[in-house]
C-alpha cells in the first residue's frame, strides 16, 4: 500500500486524573494528546501505513509539542495549517466498576473551531493519497468545521479517494444551533465506509436497530443487519457498514466485537471479554485504525479485516492514553488466539 491515508479533525490536550481518582480528589493531572482522527492516524503509522493528520493549530508551545508528539509516532504533520489562538483541552476522570468515566470539554474557540473553507488546500493535501478519514466529531465542533469537512469529502470524491467515517455522536458537542441529523447526512452521502454503533445510527441518521439491549453485557450482532441495510438504502455510495458491539457489564468489564455488512453478507467477528480495562478512551478509534489497515492490507478478505480491527481495539483497552500503541504482529498474535498475556522473551 503506497498511497497515503489522510485523517482530518481536532487534536486536544488531554488532562486526566491519575488512576481512578475523581476530579475533586487530585492535585495533579497527566498530560497527553488525543482526538478521534489523530488516534486513527497514530494506529496506522504504527502499522506502517503512510498517514498525514490534518488540522488547524495555533502558533504556540503547546501546539509545537503536539506536532512533535505526532511526529514521534511517524504521523505526517506537514499539512497542518497554522492559525487561531488555542489548542482545545479535555479533562478525563476514569470510572471504575459501576461509576462511569467522565469527560469535560474545554475546546470552545479552539483553532479548528474557527476554521473556514479555503484555509486548507485539499488538492495539495490529497496528492498521493488513496484514503480520507473523518469523524462525526469534526462537524459537531462548529459550522466552519462542518463546512471544511464537507469541502474535503467533495474533493476526495472528485479524486476517486476512498472516504471513511466514524459517526461518533457526541451530544455534548452539538452546540452551535444545528443538530447532527441536520448536518451529517450530507457528509455521509459522500462516504464509502461507515462505522458506528447503535447510538450513532439512531442519533445521527435516525436509524434504529431492532431488539437490542447493550446493558446486559452481551450484544447480538445479527440485530444490526437491518441498520446496515437502511444506511445503504439511504446512502447509495456506501459500500460497507461496520458496527462496533460493546456490551457494558461495568466500567472495567466490557464485551467487544464487531460486524461488517458489505451489501450482501454480514460478517461477525469473534467476541472478546475485556475484564480489566486500563483505558477505553480511543477504543473506537483504534477499531477504525485497525479496520482501515485491514481493508487496505486484505482487500479481498473482509472477515480478516474485521478480525484485525476487533483484536487491535481489544488491545487498546489495555493501553493508557488515547493512542493505540501496538504493532501488527501483536494484533495478529491475538487474532491467532493467544490472549494469555505471557511475557514475550
């Protein structure tokens, strides 16, 4: 695969409480970086796929540190445009057992929130590119970010570049006067590969699965065939619909699997029981990174691509931070059935 992948969105400074401490219990926060599309880019770079992350960052030391961080993982940062006043921040409090994790956003007026069409030269960005990835987080940030995202999708469509999307519904972000239902369909219409879960399909596209209960710790994959068919009927460009299946027993124990619908067949992955979650933030992004790698590497084997994505994201739940810092061989080892966690020596 010699063609580049391009991802576009916001990267933020992540400030997390240590361990399982609540915000009011701590006098220190651990600083890392993260954001849906950047997380996907890091995954792909780890797998040896050439990838550029595109965003808008201000001219300051935090932004420079952020770029250095991405470069250290092999992610291309040369297409990042400069402007605006601040890097967005999110605060994370990690939950345990029956107490869920909490995220507090401080990203209003971030550099990318104030982006406008014309600021990014998409012809230049897409030179040598074969894949473009965006998520539903970007158009939720601001009207400008939504407009630029649509600008990118249209340009990618013109150039015959495969477009993928993680629907990623974030109710706390849609604050600028439009709903996801008003904005997202125009963007999804230009997308070839769509990833989501049951909430995303319902809240973003108004499409509901039948007979699904995610609270019992087990999710039935076959229930999503109807959702996939409805998405393809509504968006004829779409060639594959993938659904992540997270059954939440509690904050530390989730079941994890996925299904892929190619218009004719429903592929179901094996299911993993993740019993001691270290950090689930970025779990969906690690799935998407694994999926893009799988679809590019095994173009005629959707089952294998799906299994790679599920295994990769299963491993991400054991890694602190937003980024999935695993190798292809580690993912393949888990795909092959070795979940022992034994010391490799």
